[in-house]
């Protein structure tokens, strides 16, 4: 199962630049037990995808880990094998691994179910299958979308929003709150006006935070906050941590590239701010342990949610009402054909929860800065979008 056969002519390969993932020899090794567990997980993932996307039409092939770092994956019809780069599986997030696996399964479907062998690997029938099922059908690179060019109108509105958010850093609490509220209204109006243009540009997905074995109430409240107020779809999805041999979950968001970047910034900002507020709360009250930390953090996220809801109500009263993005909903349903809603018990409503809730109601999300020396380069750490 783990053999690494000599290179054969490409048969639907997904490629990247050599060394692009940065993996070296040390990061490409697993113990025999962990590798066996990883291959078992890949087969289980295949079975789930075959049912969800291909309605049971595919038969499980061999799945092999191969040493190539120039090729992410490949479907080899002659031996009924899906090859996956060992470096990809060990160095990249599980969500990327799943995308590559889906891509190769689409190649298998075209040859084994549709019987298509006359077209090129990424020909019209393959592209049609990927489009219908919401699978990334590109022939090269990781499943990441290139940033679209911003129009002059988008740049101007961005400058106005940045100026308002700069005022939100004022030490004057009332001035900061007023500037933040004005920025949120402008962002909402901006999204309403550009909804159709965003649908034409397409949508992307991104995983936020580090995969964990247990999702806390604070994390769940934060995911609901992003989905309700920042123009993205949010869902907790299962992942596998290959180096630990453990399953976990991670938050995935889907939306336009611009809104996904904003939601990613807000997520990181609120997580860091909540932790800072907990440290300040401990110091103020002389608390030594972290027994109430999760309860306090849940209160912070709840307080922030309540604050955003109040601002949303004011926007509605001013006639700014967001209508659900139907194209985004379709994109989301393609990515996740079977979504299950689960109810969880919350943290105990203690004094720590009340303190956290009050602190969350006072958070003002400041403007983000871009990484790198040039404002046009690097990943944007952007302000929130309301």
C-alpha cells in the first residue's frame, strides 16, 4: 500500500511547484503505526466523499503516499490507485488534503463511471463534473483563489472605511464607538451594493484557528457571530491530525475573498482580545488559576454578539437590510452536501460569565494593518465587515 512506484505518465495529476510546501525529509516521516492510521483515515475520508458527492458510484481504489513534492496527487487508472504526496498530507492542513483527494476522485469518476478516455485529463467532461459538485478542478497549485483586482470604487470605499476605523482607535470611548458604528454601517451598505459583483467573482473557503479535539462554547459563539454579521458561511468540520493520529475539528468559513479575509481578521482579533481581557480580569480580582477561563471567554463572545446585534438593529431601522446571498448559499451546499445541526449545553452562568459578557459588550474592533513593507503586499489583516 505504501510502495512508491517509478514515475508514470501523468493521469490527471494535480501539481505544485517543487519544494512549495516547505517540507523536508524530517517532516516526511511517520512511525509505522501513525502511517497505518493515516492511510486508514484517508480510506474513511474517501468513503465519506464517495457517498456525499458521488452517490456511491465509485469503488475504493488503492491509496498510496508517494515521495513527490512536485505533484500533489494523481489518479492512475491502470493500477486503480490514487497517489497523494506524502509532504502534502503531513505538511498541509487536512482541508487541503481533502480538496486534492476530491480532485483525484473526480478523475476516477470520469474514467470509471463516465467511461471518458478520449479527452485530456482536465477536459470538458472533467470540468463539468467539478463544476456540478463544487470541486476545485484547476490543474495546478494548491486550492487557493488568486485575489481579484479591486475597482476604483472599491478602493475609495476602502479608504473611507479605513479612516473611520482609525478614529475607532481613539482613547475617547464615545468617539471610538461612534466611529466604529459609522464604519459598520458603511461596510453593510458596501456589501449590499456589491453583492452581485461578488457572486460573479466567485467564492473561497478558509480554515481558521488550530484543529482541536474539543470545541468550546466561546468558539461556537464566535463561529455563529461570524456567520451572522460578517457575510460568510461558517461550519465546524472534522479533520485528522496525522502527526498525532487523532481526529479533531476546525472552523471553516466560505464567502467572497474580501469577506473571508475580513472574517479571518475578526476571528483572530476577538480570540486574542478575549484572552487579554481574561488576563486583565484575573489581575484585577487577584485570581490565580484558570478554572473559570472558558466560562469568562464564553461570556466575552456572547457580549460581543449582543453588541453587534444592537448595531445591526440600528442599521435595519435606517433601511440597511442585508438579503441573503443565494450564490454563496449554493456554493456552501456544494461544498457541504450534508450539514447537521447540533445543540450544545453552554457554560454555567456564573459571575465569571457575567464579567466576560460585560467586557465583550465594550470591545471595539480596530482597523487591521497589512503585513509587509508595502500596503499592497502581504496578507491583509482587515477591519470587520458589518
